[in-house]
C-alpha cells in the first residue's frame, strides 16, 4: 500500500527522539556549550547521520568545502548515492561519508612522522606543519577519508577575466582565503601547507572550540546530521546512538568509527 | 668506446634532456599535472621506486655472493654489481623524493620517526644500507684506485682523492680489506633482506587493501628483487663486464643468466600462489584488484608485457639460445625492464578499486577518480630520473676502476 506524505511525516516524528518539539540544532547547540566546558579528554565527539532523513542535497559537502576552503581534488564529506530495488519499487539511498574519526584509526600508525594523530577528544588530526605528503595514510584508510591537497586552484588555467591579461589564468582572491582548520590560519599559497599535505575532516574542530557545530551539521536541510558529546548522557547524540537501528560503516573490521548511521 | 656503450650514452643524454621538461613542470607547478591524487594516491613514481629499490637489493645480494660467500665465478663483477646497486638506489630515492607532497621535509622522518610505521623504518634501513654500500664499494675499489693514481689528468687526480690517503696496497692491508668486505657483505645480506622485505611489508601491512594484505607480499618483493636485479646484472655484465668476448666473460654472463632464469621461475611460482589462492576466494571485494590486473582495461600489461615479453620470451630465449651470451643478456634485459610492470601492477590495481561504492561519482574533481594513467609530466620526470642514473653509471664506469680489464690499459682506455 502506498504511503502518503502525511503518514511519512508521522512516522518520522513518532520515531524521533525525546524533545522533538524544539529544533535539533538548538538542542545540539546547548549540548555543545556544555561539552566545551569540560576538559578536552572528557569530550567524546560523535556524529550521527539519519539516512531516512537525508535527501541527498549535498549541502553538507558544499558547506564543508566553503568552511574549510577546500581546493579541487580535496573533499572531506562526499555524499554517496545508491539506487536500490527494481522498477516500480525503486528508491535511492544517500550516505554522507565524513571521516569516521575511528577509535582504532589505521591512518595513524602508518604515518612515518607522527603527523597524523588521535587527539584526546578522539578527533583524528593531521599536523600540517609536520606532514611530509607521502600519502601512506590515504592508502591505509578503509573509508578513503584522507585526501591529498595537490595545490590546485579552481580557476587556474581558465581564461582570465577582462581585468587580467587576455588568456592568462586568473585565480580569484576568494580561492586564496585562509582556512582555519585546527584553529590556525592557513593562507592558501602555492608552496605553503596545507598544499602538499594529507587533508581530512576533523569535525570542524576550530568551530567546536568557538562553540559552533560542524558546518555540515549546521547546514543540513533535512536535520539528518547530528553531532555532540557522547559522554554526556543528556546530549541528543548520546540518545540517538543508543537506538537499535544504529549501524556503522565496515563495522566488522574493528576500526570503531565515531560516525553512526540511523537506518 | 664500444658501440653498445655509445648507444647507452645516447639514450641517457636524450632521456635526460627530454625529461628536463617534466622536472621543470614538477618543480614549478608541483603536483598539478599528474594523474595521482586523493583516491589513487600513488602512481608511476612509487611503482618506479619499488622497482628500482628491488633492482638495488637484487644487485647487492648478487655482489654478496662474491664478498660474503666467496663465489669465484662472479669475482670480477663484484664491483659492477655494487655500483649498479648504488646507482639504482639513487634513482629510487630520487623517484620517491619527487613524489612527496613536501619533499623539503623528508628529514623529519629522521627527526621524528614513528617506528610503528614501516615507512619510518624504511628511512633508517635505506640510510644504513646506503652507507654500507658506499663503504663496501670503496673497499672493493681501493686497491684499483691506488693503481689508477698513476693515470694522467682528471681520472688520476680523482683516484688519488678517493683513496683518502689510504694508498698502502701491501698484502697485509689487502687481506684486511678483504676481511672487512666479507664482514660488510655478510651484514649487508640481512640488511638488504630487511629493507626490501620492508618495502613489501610497507604494502603488506595495509589492511584496507586486500590485494596487498598478504604475508606473501614481502616475500614476493624479495624474490622479485633478486629476479630483476639478477637479470639486469646479466645484461650489465655482458655490456660492461671485463674482457668482453673472452671465454670467461661469456661464462659469467651465462652463469648469471641461469641464476636469473631460476629466480624468474621461482617468482612465477609465487605469483601463481598469490593469484590462484586469491581468485579461489569467495569474497568478491578481495579479488577485485586481481581481476583488474587479469581482465581489466590494462590486462595487456600483465599478459602481453609481463607474461609475454617478461616471462615466455626470455625463457624461450634462454632455452634455445642459452649458449649465446648476447641472447642471454638480451633475455636478461627483457626480464629486467618488463619487471617494472609487475611493480606497477602491485601499486595501482591495489588502489584502483573504490573502497566504498559510489565514491568515484559522489564528488568529482582532479584526483577524485579511480582511473589512473600517468601523465606526460609523470613519464618525463621518471625518464629524467632514470636517464640521470644511467649517465651517472656511465660516467662512473669511465672515471672509476669499476671494471678492471685483465690485459691492456683498462676499461676506460678501450
């Protein structure tokens, strides 16, 4: 029997966790404020993605690109699309894939210079000033979550605007804006880090310190991205990841991702 | 100058000049005009690196037959083998340095080594091996350097400088040299096994890539190193070995050829083990890389270049023309050159299978693809590095007593 839109909404609301009267963003914001008052090693950042709510708009991917000023070839959070079923019973599934911030991250141990490391709050970070760009971590990640910044600009090699010499490539100033990953200013120049480094999602750690949710969570139009401190029992994510319909990617390999999917 | 040597000079000079453009592009634009990126992070240069490091390890282990195990038959080519090992290690290091995102920070591997990472280990093993190689080569050359001091011009001055004042060639010091050589050669064997097995382990430990993640990987790297190194040395001995055309020279080439053939057969056995076990596995995701090698878009590289030109043709040549040094040397060259495809077929197919379905389509951009074909820049840079190595080898052959002719004034004056 076909399901009406009304019934679908009822289904989602009925299934939604406690405190649905307020926008989850407001709730998560409060959760975050509580969390950052705790010492770093007592925060346990977790992301939950409700695949039933994800509409595949990729707004999170774009918000992430904008927030972290990602150049061509670098992406922290692509949304994987999959078609399921056979006509007329077809549907599409969207799976956003940020870095899993694994409890047992395979990327950390392979780094020859300890540039990739796990922070006390569980975030797997890359020290841009130490990374030699060997890309061993890229091969070791089972989720392909590490990417390589090859130093490209979007408009490099394109014909110039009238203000520049005709035919000369023109890189616009917005492409050179600084990214603020890890709480530092990383101006984009040809030869400076993070160019030549491994880059990955770090749950927008610079935003967390400022009391802001990761860009992907803030921008999610379907309210499908949840974020917070799992060690806080009152937080929304702590309640969500205790639901029976929770799963993680490649759970069997034992990396213990901190990104959960509600299915 | 011999015709063959002249030809190699020509190849080296042309490659060096053509490759300059690639180096210029790499040094001025960085990692932009290249095909590797975020999803296939390693490409041609890493393939070349493991190939050349293998050649170095193989050539070194053959020199150890002389210095550690005292095999008389190869005595005259010990220095040639050591020199080949030095040069190929140099090109390998150059290839991997160029590949780094931030090559200027390579010293950090020494400064902040993570010994939990195979790559951290590699740095120290290579450094130790390189020093050992240089000392061993110096010891092997010393007596001849002393003899060369008498030569006029640059060669004589260089020889004098390189003796570092150690010009005593009495029976006692020569015996001491020989003893040291034996010690270094012996220490070098486990070291060479460790560092090249280590390169294999560097791939073998990556649990995310089922294709690499087998205990056989380091062993295959080692046997492959011996095969390709031995095969290349067969060719090098034929072209540069002492007393070209003599009975002894031919015997040495044929002997090396037989070693290379035996190693090639062992390598094929291991390859069979790897592929047959892999393909019988019922987990499709684990077999995807192998299927790519055997039946993918670049299957011709495996069947045509590796199996055809690198295995079948050399074996047939060695069976039918096994008494001709020239043909055996040619077979060795074929094995050595085509072995590059074996290394490429380890690196790239292991990465070319998406770890998650739909990743290649989810977000696109340069480097966010699972197709890999080296760009012109990548080829030119590699050609430049190999040509630079070839030229270094040819110059070394001219100005150092790498090869000592039995009669006449010596190699360089031929």
